[in-house]
């Protein structure tokens, strides 16, 4: 493998602003399903299992696309790849906007999942065009703007879906992505390729990883229903093990692997991946359970909130998450990644336990969700920044891609597990889970998050190890 060191042309505020606009637009498009999931379940007559699938299919696609996007960005230049990736995202947004039924909507979400690969590509561009000190802050800012876009999408999705239609809640942010992509194409200079190995895409690795993730989602989502059919469940578990073992074997032998597993042997990368997985499993509980709890009928233990109200109630959490990115970037530079992650893990654990103990008032859920969102932003941004600045410049896309893949897998696993808890806690003949199911979900998430402190203790104080 050879690496080039051709200098990249410095960029100004306009180019960074274009990347920020793209982060906002993609964040908005990614977030519209969460506050409107109860509405979509009613309009499309979805079962709880189908609703859980809709909420994670974008993330599963992102887990597959991200390492490819990062590798291609290192090899051919970040700008060239990000523009083509956004074309796929825009097509997915339009398909989702026009979808008449669940299968077509799922197809649109699969295509939209390509947006997850935009973040490592943005980091490639930032590191290629900015000095090291400025790039750390810029990475935090771009990450924060992505979350800020999610805040806007969360707030606007409900009113748009209820005032216009569910079709427009996908169409409007898609138009914003199209406009931001044009700005990036015009304002961002081309960055030189960092790798010149010329190897092709690792298609066997992609197929095996796809099979692994799909089978994992089936096991998590259908496990409770398949307890009465142990042979089927055992077959899925064996298939999952076969896909996983096959993928690891292929990636270890591939000349140009889809995911370079050797990166995981580097302490900074490996620990970041483990921490990101545990933290995102914890975050997913609040992300999935809180909107569902808001939508539970008011004549039981819930609040009977509409999609518009749910988006409004989630706004403080989205705002906290948008501030967490820049705060984390500055905190890592001044205090080190370990201090930032420790603070985030403790804050998230407190927030989740608080949600389990007190959820009888709207403000209980609003404050708890905000604490979890702030903590997640602090931790994930610190992990990405730490990883991006601890590897060689030519490995930025691959290393950060691994962390972001871990993020989406952790989130998807957490959603499926908490969804299974709600399903198991729903009395026969009822569509409303028992209140204890929500409590169990929050407590389990807090326990998983607290476990990450064992890994945090082994981290060095600084960014590099």
C-alpha cells in the first residue's frame, strides 16, 4: 500500500459552511422517523416489529456503507465520494416521500442510509484542508451540526406530517440535502487521494457483513416470538455465527478488506469502538422508549401525545445533543478524551436511572432525554475525534468509519432489544405494554452504560495513546 502526501489547498469559512449545511440537512432527513413513528404505524398499519424495523433499517444500511465510503474517500478523495453518496441519499429521500406503503418506504430508508457515510468523508476533508488544531474543533462542529439538523427534523416532522402529510416530511429535508450537496460541489476544493493501492471493493466482505447484520436483527427482533420454536431460533443463531465467522475470516485474508480489522488492534481504535457500542446501546433506549411512552394513551400511564407534541417534547434533547459536539471537541483538546467520556458516561447513567425512577410527568421525560442526548453527544464526538487524530492521515476514513459502524450497530441492537422488552411486556389482547416494561428497558440501558466505565479506566488521558 502506498500513501501520497500531496498538499491540499486550504479552505475558507464558506467551504466549511457548506459541509456544515450538508450535516444539518442530512441530520434533519435522518431524524424525521423517530417523533412520527407512532403516526406512521397507524397510517401504514404496522405491527410493533415492523415499526422497530423501520426505525433501524437506515442505521443498518449505514453500517454497511460507512466503511466503504471511508475507504473510497481515502483512496479517491473525500469530495468526489461524498457528492456521489449524496446522490444516493437524495434518491432515497424522494422514494420515501413518494412511498405508498411500508415496503417502498423501507426501500427509501435503505437508500437514505448512505448518509451515515457522509461523516467520515467530512472528517477526511477537514483533516486534508485544515491544520491539526483547527481540524479537531471543526470535527466537533460538523458533528454538532449534524445533531443540530436532527433537532430541526425532530421538531418539524410532526407539524409537517400532521399539517401536510407524511410525504412532505421526507420531501422537504431531501430538497435541503440537494441544495447543500450543490454547495459542497461548488465551494469545496478537491482533496488529493491518500491511498493509491488501486484495489477494488471487498464484495465478499460486504455480502457476509450484510448477512451478519440482517440475521442479528432477526434474532433480536423475533427472539421472543420464536421461543416456542426453538429449532428455528437455534437455526438463526447458527446462521448468525456462520456469517460472523465467515466475515472475520474473509476480512483477515483480503488484500483490501472492507473493514480493516487490524485497526481494532490499535488501542485508541479498539477501545473507542467498544465504548461507542456500549454507549449507543444505552442511548438507544431513551431514543426509542421515550417517544413510545409519550404516545401511550393518557387514560393509562402515558400522555397520549401527538406527533407534533412528541417532536416539541424531544426538542430540548436535540438541542443538548447539538451543543455537545462543539463542547466535546473543545473538551478533548483541553482536558483529554478520557475526562470527557467519563463525564458523559456518568451523566447518561444518571439520566437513564432517572427515567426509570420518575416518568409520571412530561418534564421527567424531557429532562431525562436531554441528559442522555447531551451525554451521548459528548461521548461519541470524543470517541470520533480521538480516533481521527490518533491514526495516520491516510487511515482517517477507515478508523472513523469503524467507530461510526459501531455506533449504528450499537444503536440498532439497543432498539431491537428494548423493542423486544416492550413486546414481551405487552399483555395478551392489548396493544399497550405494561409500565414495568419501560422501567426494565431504562434500567438495562443504564447498566450497559455503566459497564463502559471499566473500559474508560484503561484509556490514556490524552487523545493519542
